[in-house]
C-alpha cells in the first residue's frame, strides 16, 4: 500500500451483512483504514434499489469492532445523522445531491454540530461551486471540527468520456480557499466505469490530491447500485500498486534551480502582460473619447471580428489554442467596451 495516499474504500451500497463483511475484510487486508458503504441511497429514478437504511448500521459497527476500521456512510437529513450517532457511527458524508440544497445542509449541520463526528462534503452534482463552499461554511459554523471534502466532478449536458465532467480547476480553487480542509477525490463517480478509475486516480494524484475515496465491491457484477464503476478488491490492489503519488514539493537542488529560473521568467512576463493590458486599455479609453466626440457607436462588429481573426492567426502561428485566445480576447473586448462606455 502506498503510505502517501489516504484512502477510503468500500461498496457504493451496503447490500447485506455478508457483502459488507466480505468487502471490508478484503480491504482491511490491503491496509485500508476507512470503510465506506451507503445505507440510504439517493437514486435519480424511483424503482431502483434505495439502500437498506438503518438496518445496515449494525453491519458497519461490526466492521469497526471486528476489523478495527473507521466506517462512514452518507447522510441526507437530520434523522439519518441521529440514527448514525445512536448506533455509534462517528463519520458521515454529505452526498452530491444533498450539498445542492442549503436547507438540508443546514439541518444536517445543526444535527452534527458539537457531536465531534467527522464529516465529509461532496461537491454538488450541478457545476455550482458556491453551493459547496456554502455547505463547508454551514458545517464550520455549526461547530463541526473534523471536516473534509470530496471532489466527484459535475453533471453537465455535454457528455464526456467520464460519467461526470471533472473541471479540475474547481478542486484547485477549493484547495486555495480552504487549505486546512482535507480534499479527497472520488474517481469512481467521476469516471463512472471501472476501467477508467485508475487513470482518473492517477490524474488526481498528478494534480496534487493525496486522498481518494474509491468504490470497491466483493462482486461488482452483482452490485445493486453503480455496478459498472466498482472495482473488485483485487483490481483495487492492482490499481494501488500502479499509482505514482507526487510529492507536494521537493528540496532537490537541481529541481529547485530549474523551477526558480522558470518562475522568474513567468514573473517577468506577468509584469509585461499587466503593463501591456494597461497600455491597451489606455488606448481604448482614447478611442472611446474620439467615438464620443465623433458621435460614433461604441460597438463595431467588423473591427472586432478583424481583431479576433488577426490575434487567433498569430496565436496559431505561435502554437496557442484558438479557444483559449478567443476566451481571453472576449474578456478584453468586454472590459474595453465597458471602459469606452464610462461617463
Ligand atoms: C456515493 O458516494 O455513493 C454517491 C451517491 O455519490 P455522489 O453523492 O457523489 O453521487
Ligand atoms: Mn455510488
């Protein structure tokens, strides 16, 4: 087991005492310390398996008592929280669908505050990171001390290779805002298929994650939920052996020297960029004044199209992505129009 990676693993759903004990036993042998299993399952459509509910709580407690693992499950309302606490479960996660609802999050936060339980918060299914930040703030505000977060990607209209669209920048922004909140990646829900869990996990590690929550089932093909994305314990072991974790930093002299040189170059270019943008804006201001004096309209589509064509052609010559340049120039254009529109 790679000691640099913090792991939570277990089935999507707890289905039977036997399935829970068998999966947890295999994971414990691999050195996994924290077991996950959903008891109350938020299913998109009715008529599918919605979890065994509180009936499975004693199975999770058995995992803790007999295997010495920490155990966690998903809670979606205050009643779930109370049932977990009454059973002696002290680690819970808030699922993506629940994070999207501030009323539910507040109710759960109030039930958890001051209990000392560990709580993990998944990002919402919709691409609205503010809801995620809001949930973290509600839990912190309620007095939850041991708080972590789980990145599981977003549901979007445009279908990608993965079940969810990763949008990794959101994870980076979360880390910037909440450096003290441990951030897990959930490659299982993000990927949506067992064959892709390994590559998503590796990508997460390359981007600086050092904690993963992975769905593992003793017999995935028989799973009652998310059958296609769960790994067998042995596939999970193979994946773990192949993962290469990256250090957050390195003190090696040649690495430091290379990075210092390259960063000095970036810093100098950033100065030039900002100065250039300021000079460009000054010209926009003067153009705005001239248009006003000449009583000419601010937006001139033909001129703008010509600018965009020229910069994307130059960008192409320099190996820059056309979409990237267009996004930047649309922002510049918008700011320039706002400047010319000033009274
Ligand atoms: C789960 O972890 O089983 C789950 C339902 O995930 P999410 O809330 O990310 O969809
Ligand atoms: Mn699942």
